[in-house]
C-alpha cells in the first residue's frame, strides 16, 4: 500500500478500526471512543466504592528509545503502551484508557505504522486497556509516539513514593537489568552483522537470540511486562508504604523513594534477583551484571517498601499467584540516601534484608540511572 494513497483520516481508520470489542470498551466505561473531537468516558463500575483517576503520559522517540536495529514496529507499539501501564501499576491502580499520539515521517509508510499499532493493541488487549483516541501528524525525520493512559484507584488509596518508614522491608517484583543486557546484545549483534549501504536495517530475530542464550534479555527489552497483577494484590493488603516502577534504573528509583520519604534505603547485594541468562551473558562479554541491575532501566518491575511484619506473607501470596517478589533490603532512619550492603559471607537468612553488622560492609550507592538531560 503506497503512502500517498491514504489521507490522514483514512490512515487513522486503517490503523484503528475494529481493533477492540464493544464489550471491552463498555467494561472500561467508554461512552464514545475514536472518531469524534473527544472521547467520552464514564467512571467504570467498582466494588471498591468511590474511585480516583490516575493519569500518566510517556513518549518514545526514534533514535532515542529505539531504532531499526533493536526493535520491530510491533515491539515499539507494545512498549509505548507498556511504559504507561507500568506507571499506573506503580500507584497501585488499574489501567483503563489510552490516548495515542503519533508523528510519522514519510519514510514510514502506512503498513509500517499499522504494525506499530498491532503491537500497541496487543499490549492493550493483554492489560484490558481501551484505546479511545489520540492525534496523528507528519514528522520531518523520525517517528514519535506519545501515549497517555488513565487508570483508577480507590479514593485515598494511591500508593506514593513518599510513604516509606524506618523498619519497612524493601522489595522488587522481578529481576532488574535484563532490558539493559538485552539492549547491549542487540546493539552488539547489529554492529557485528553489518548492513549493506542503503539497505533497511532489521532487528535481530528472536531465533538468533535464542541460539545465543539471550532471548529472555531481548524480550525484556522489547516486550516488558508491567507488574499490574502484583500491584493489585499488594495494594489490596494495605501494608505497602511506597511504590515506584523501575524505568530509569533500580538505583535511580530507590533514590526517588528515599528522597520523597526522607529515609535511607539499604539494599543487600546478595538479595538482588539475578537472571541466569543475564549473569551468563555479562560474564561472556566481560560486563559487570551488577551495573546493569542497578543502573540499566526499562525493566518496569516494581520497587517498593512494605511493613516488615507483612513482608513474608505478601511474598507468599504473590508466589502462590505465580508472581515473583523479592525482599532486597530495609528502610532505615536517616537523611535521604541509598546504600548497598555487600555481604562478606553467604548470609541469606530470613532477616528481611537487614543482616548483622559483622557480616557486611556498606557503600553509598550512586544517584544515577538513565536521564534524558544528564549528559
């Protein structure tokens, strides 16, 4: 299909018509979706009483967040929505609606953009999100996708970064560093493969990553899985005191909680979950896996604090639901800081991450991670 054969409105219909069922839209309170000047939504039904709205927006820019060597069009669409879904989960909420704005250069024809929407709608179907509108414009050079997601949470129950208390346990809902390791592999593979002048670069096939033992890392980068179910279970317990999603790196998100709450977060190195494929790949290419874990970003797992007396029970509940939860440290009184506890021995007891003073040494953890304007 030639790009010049479809005008703006025909392209919108080509990308969005018939994508979601009336029943899904109705379940999210959609009165009027795509096709008018604005969408109309009512509050979705709730058994939890009065609801409050959560609103989040995220932008992905070609050459900044993705390129042809790292992600297929479908992956771009999935990730553009998933990043916002994760923000809603990080407040203990339920994602509801999405507004999608896309700026498209001439080099991206209608079918490439349709594949991007294929991935976005696949993510929407997975998390029950109703796509209800957006905007489409031309772009001089690169694709830009901006997605706004709404969500709901019981009134007064949104979980913020600012609630951590001394004595709380620190947890994560999955292994960090995998997305960064996956990106490292994709860029290295693209550089090694080479491309003929003028030919379109294509991302490394998943089959090649499977052969290299990096498929899980590649999928973590291309198709992150926000911890929506885990967030719902944790929020229902009422004992989670702070929450953040790992978008810019575990260390960066820990600092955000520490500064917002005015406490010290002490993380135990031995308790940080490590993917076997990440460790194997890091050793193979001479990289430090801990650097990816702490500073990699784009994992979209949740980092938070929970009342210490409920940590083990919460972990058991999530694991019974087939969801991971790792207790990786403790919140302590003191000026805002993040520290890494390096164990001298194999101290992995059931102490909610605190350990004894004689078994470890403490180091300040650098306040860094991905920052668009950090040089």
